């Protein structure tokens, strides 16, 4: 089965225009896909596989509770979409899926910290007050 390089739509036969998006096609634009794996990509594809970066950002965001979870989530979802469209290999699909889960954990931790910030500040203030009382 061949797919459009521009929109990922299925191409029947040797068409010169994509029936889905209308993009002009040449023989080099078509990719042969067998069982979800890209086996013949004769184009110089400009799509970069950022699955590893997405996984790293997601892991860092989950472990350190940072804003890195946000781009990790976006890149993980984008990688899954590119895999679905056949633009990148799906050998690292697990990394994209785990990246989404880790990003969600990181974002939940950030929300938890922001919603409980007043309690933490109050505990710190109580400790400061006790130290000040004991030193006087």
C-alpha cells in the first residue's frame, strides 16, 4: 500500500495527485509500506524522529517535576501521529507511549505542588517561627 507523503492518505495505483489533499505526487513521493513498516522511502524526508527526545523530556519532567513534561507530551503525541502516518518507523512506539504516561505523571505532580503550595509555605513559616522563639 502506498501513502501520500503530505497527508498520509492511501494512494491507489500510480496517481499523480493525492485524492485526499490534492498534493502533486511523483513516483519518489510514494512510500511502500508493508505491515506498518516503511520499507522503501526514496525521498529525502524532512521528518525527523524525535521519539528519543520526547521520551527524555517526559522522563525528566516526571522525575524532576518540571515544565519539561509539556514539550515531552507534545513530542510524544506528535511521534505517535507520525508513526501512524508512516512518516517515521514505529520501532520506538513504546518510547512514545511511555513518554505520554511519564508526561502525564509530571504534569499531575506539578498541579499537586501548585495546589498545595500554601500548606508547604505555612509549614516553613511555622518552623521559622519556632526557631525564632527558641533563639529569643
